C-alpha cells in the first residue's frame, strides 16, 4: 500500500499477532469492510501477523459474491493478511430481521470455529454492528479483546420504529455482548455517550475512520454537467427518499444537474420503482465498481451527497464522509446540528449540513454549490486538508494498535517524534 511509512519490527524480534473477527471484510466495497481491510493491511506492514475470521463476502448485495460460494476461497492470503471465511447463511433482506438472521448465522459458525482452537491467545479485535460478534469472540479468551463499535443495532431498530420490549431486549444484548471486551473503540463522542448509557464501564477510545489519503488523492473536476454523487450501500438507514425529493426539485429548478447513486443493497429495487413512478429523468443508479477504482469513481461527482435518516444516525460517522474529503469534493449531508457528521463538516469547512427532512434547505445547498465553482473547490481543499491531518492511515492505525495493547511491540520511527 502506498502512503505508509511506520517502521516495522526489527529483524529477529518475534512478530506480534492480531486476530480480527468481523462479519464484513475485503472484497466488500462499502460499509465497515474497507476500513478493516485498510487497517489489516497496514498492520501487516508494521510487522504484525494478522488473521481475519469473517463470512463469505455478501455486502451490500446481501448475496454471496461470485467466486466465493463454492468455498474455494474460504482460506486465502490477501496482501499478507490470512483470511478464514466461514460458511454461514446470508439473509437477502435489508430490514432488521434480515440482518439479525444473518448475524446470528455467522455467530453460530464463529462459535463452532473458535471452540476448536487452542492457540489463539493473541489480541483480538471484533466488530459491532452485530452484537453477536463481540459476544462470541470471548470464546477461548484472548489476551486482550477490543470491540470496535461502528454502529449499534438499537439505533437501527429505533429508526425502524421497533420500540418497547424489543428495544429493551436489544439493549440488554448489546450491554452483555460489549461487556465481554476489555476495551471499546468507537467513531464519535456521541457513540461514546451511547455506550456509557448502556451501563458499560470499560475504557472507551474515540477513533475516527481512517482513509488512505495517498490512494484517494484529488483529481480535477470532470467536464460536462454538474454531477451529484452518492456512493455506498442502498439501505434503509440512508434515507433515500430525501434524494428522490431532491431530484424532483432539481428537475424543475435546474434539469441540467445529474444525480448518480452508485451502490446496491436492499432498497435498490424500491428506488428504481420510485424513480420510474415519479418520472425522474436525471437520476441514475450504477454499480460501485472495484475497490481499486474508488478514486476515479469518487472523482466523477462535483458534489458528494451524504443522506441519513435522523433516528438511526444521530451518533453515526460514515467513512464515506472522509473518502469524499480525501478526494477534494465538497459534501452536502442531511445531519442534525450537533451530530458527528454535522460537527466534522462544520469544523472542516468541507461542505454543508442541513437538517434531515428539510427539502428546501437541501435543494438550496446543492444549488448554491453548483452555481459557485470557486466556493465548491475551496470546500474541497478544506476537506482534503482535514483528511490529511486527522484521519490518514498512520495516526489512526497507531491509535488502534494502542487500543489493542500492541503498541509496545512496534518499534517507533524516531524521525516522526511524538
């Protein structure tokens, strides 16, 4: 990987080991998978033996990727990372029950696998949004267990209107599961507060997503009509009704503007039906494309869109925000004031945040940037500077190693200072 410069272990020093347990991993192109893959590959370059226990890749399509269904890639090495893929059922649904079924299936396969191991005492990093992964990761107790909380199921359940007794059961499961970890890592101060409200008492580290700012270097704006770009999963919590309303407004206000949704997921068929039903001419849905083509794909948009449903995203901090900043594109997000997304946009100067559901404000923010190329480019530069300074690979990677109690085994580069 380009852009990493930390010094690996000296020759002759025993290599530390790290186990990552996650439902999502490479080659999945969106969600938590790219983040974990980036960290795993970086950790290998620091002299750490990294092995990943995961499912067969299926996100965001909710079906196993071509070439992985026959099990021929269940044990493979990628960029020096040893990957073990467990066969588990994948539910095609995008809703809460569909996700729960997939997560429980993976947890069952994971429990059976870990129970048979007797030499896996290395530090372990487990990923939640699935509460079952940190819970089952406690089998064959590792020397240090860190749970990385990218999302909480109770947040998704709340956004889907699942309250009352069901909400209490989910919160108890989260508290029980995350209580198995020695350290918690999460993306935002708001999520840290959510964890504390669950009654968790372990140390919590707030570490934002990492971005490969070398691979995602800025490119010039494309020629042709102004393009608004969304890239990522086409799921429930993104709140795509706001983008359909935006497309309808722009069809009247400025029909030259294009809106491109790059992704796939449980809401894709519904979105296509709505686009056809509403007669939206300038909006299109395209596939994400390969991970190594991410820079070019992101560069096709003059302005990046980051829609969110307020109920499930009050504490969320999507990594796509920082990928957009890294490629030098301004972001227009629907995010409540004081939310992590709104705070990062405000502090960086890299875009505009409007409250979810305020359709007039969303359309006005887009039109403001489409009509002012200098402001658009200035926001892109500001976002790029923040990405380089705050979320590039080395500092975030070192923070994660510290949370995993692995820092003492890595030789620091004296030239970097503190």
